[in-house]
C-alpha cells in the first residue's frame, strides 16, 4: 500500500496526544511505518535523540528555525530543487 501521507510534521512537545504517543500510534499502522516524520521542538533531550536515531524516517528540527533550515530538513526526505 502507498503511504497515505507524504510527510507528517509533528510538534514533539504536543499536549494531547504527546508527540511520542502520536508517533507510536502512526507507526502502529503498517501503511504508515515508513512515512517521513519531521519532529519539531524547542527543546530536545537525550531520549528524543534516541527515538530519532532508531527510526530512519524521523528527523528533528529545533525551533526557532529559518526557512533555510526547514528546507534543509525537507531535503533529507525529498529531492527538492
């Protein structure tokens, strides 16, 4: 099955569900296991990095970010001119 989404942009510090809960939920669906996820957060702790490194389809972007850093994050997932 093809991914239902091309990219999910997720605030890691979201309240309900939390970012980790949401990520676990979408990864529980077979068709979303390889969907790219861009995690956005103003604070990253060691445990967050472990999550990101354990999933090759997850990248972190630290707030505040510039247009260039956002585009660079997207380039990690897609070929963009």
